[in-house]
C-alpha cells in the first residue's frame, strides 16, 4: 500500500471544512495508480481497507473509484482536493457518493482501531506467555526423561501417543483415512484403529528418546540400538565417499541418527525451526551432540551440495509431501499418486554420490535394529521421478509388513487426479497443476508442452491468490 501514495504536495489544495458529521476526502486514483492524495488520515483509512481485500479485489477497487469521493465517518477533518494527471481539479461535493457495500471501509474509526490494536497486543502477550510455558515444560521434562530408565521413557511415550490419538480428532480422522485407502479391506476398522494409535505411540517414543540420547555413549549404545549387518556398518563408516542417507518417517529415527553419529559418521541434516524460537536451540543441541550438523530449510539445497562436495554425508526424509508451489515429483505409493520431494534425486544426479536407504525396526525387547538397504546408483540420464520411485519402492514393502511404524497421521496424499480412479483420502484436493504434472510424467513426449502449461498455470494462480 505504501507504493500507492506518491502524489506531490503541490497537487494538494485545502478546500474548507466539512459539515461536522463526516470528513470527506475527495481524491482520484487512476487505473495505473499514478497519484493519490498524500495525507496521513487518507493513507490510514485506505491502508486499513486494502488489508481486507484480496489482490484481485484491490485491482477492482482501484479501477472502480477513479474520480469518485471517499467518505469516512469520524470527527470533522479538513477536505482536500487533488489535481488528476489530466489537469482536472477534483473538489469537495455537497452530495457524497458512497462506495458499494463490498468496498466499505472497515474499522475506520479511531475507536475501532484502538480496539484492534489492543486485541492484537493481548494476543501477542498470550502467545509470548504460551511460548515461555512451553519452553519451561520442555526443559523440565527433557531433563526428567534423562533420569528415567529407557523402558520408563518409552512407556511415557506410549501414554502420550495414546492421549494424542484420542484427543486429536482431526489427526485420528486423517490416520484412519490413510489406512483405509492404503490397505482397503485387508484391515478391519478395529485393526486400522489399533495401527493408527500404535503409530502415534511410536512417534511419542521417538520424541522422548531424543531427550534420552544424552545418556548414550559409544560403549552402551548397542544395548538399545544396533546395525542389523555389521559389514554394512563398516562400509558406511569407513567409506571415504560421501553418501545421501534417506528414510521415511518410520520407526525411531532419532536413535538411529545418534547411533550413526556415535559410530563416527556425522551427517548434515535439515531441521525445520519451531515457531517457538526458544525450543529450536534445545532440539538442535540434542541432535548435534553426536557430531551432526543441523541446517534450516532456507537455501538447503545449496548447503547440502556444499556438504557433499566437501566430503560430508547428508540425511533426508523421502516421504515429505509438498504443496504445489514447491518443486516435486509424483510417484505411486500404495497404488495412489503421491507428490513428494525430489531433492535426493537432484543431489544424486548433480554429484554422483550413492543413495543409502535405511530403516529402523523394533525388536521385541524394546530395542531397535537399523537395516541398511542396498546402495543405489543411477545412470546420468535417469529422471528425478524414476529415481524417487525406485527409492520409495525400497520402503513400501517394509511399511506394509510393519504399518504401525509409519506416521499415518501425516497427510501423505494432498492431491488427487481429476480422472476417475482409486479412492483417495477425504482431504485430497483436485488441482489443474497436479493433473498436468501427472500427464507430463505419463507422456514424456509431451513433457515440454505440458511443462509450459504448468508454468503458465502457476503464474496465473499466483496472480489470483
């Protein structure tokens, strides 16, 4: 809105005082927004109105009020006039012309503005208090968990996961829908409910086990988690070649990361910062205690490329489903189209370093085993979609055998094709861009034309957001 107010002061002329009931500010805005009256109350009211409109409505607003008068109910203020780009003088008129109802100025009075500011300030104070309470609780329980036996920490994680399952109605609905479309009639309703609840318990364990990793050392870590094949461990640790480690949100990922770090192979890992900035250093320090380096998602590809080229290994999740504004590929997962990250395929093609898939599986006694799957290398002409699909194919059979270890509460299928086909979860949306991406992958000979259509659709969508 600040870019709009650039009328020179020489174009403004005082025209008198209003009738005492309404301060009338006549000014014109040309279709190209060439000038607007430069007066603070005018800017305040117009800026407040602009916040209530979408970009498309703003364009209609500016195109529709050229050479009209705007009136704002408040205390008497002087009227002004502004000379338009064609030299015509716009003056105060006795009969005021009101804007249509959809362009009514909201919260224009000073009292409303004060109430809005007070409410915003109160919400900010509540948020700061909530963030402080979260920090105190996480700090306290984090230290408490480290003093507990490993089995007790896991039991608390199970209880927390069960509470979340029954308390989070939306999350439970998402998990049940995911299991229904993935397994169909192979799982009954009660079985799906048990798998969904157990999935959240595994996530709760994973969360608390991160705090317990402070008690792990190179000498005792094998009691709680170890590699299934010691030979593959030696290849992983002793290899001078950097690698791209990948896994889905499956099992105890935090303990597996601690194990790899203690065995002498630190990784570069992407971690999303918390909205509560007090919590981010706590989790970063826990993960970096074994030598790992945590980076933020901003410019992550650049940092990961530098890490690989400097001889460091990296770690990525492969089941992150991305929104349409993010670059991604579409793969087949459980017979459905899933739009996921392609960053591991991109890094492999740019560097040639191998992709190392692995999963963490539970043992019956509460400990875990890390299974390293065969290393993957692809020819230079392999597409990102093919690489991503082959990587996923390593994990899907394991997820089918151990469904309770995958994070089913996550929205894995955000989009669905418009053509009739398999059933998708209730939250999956149809999208023209998604349809074009699916068609582009199914018809490589049309990829160039479809890619241009996708870019045009993305530009159109951004203009109308």
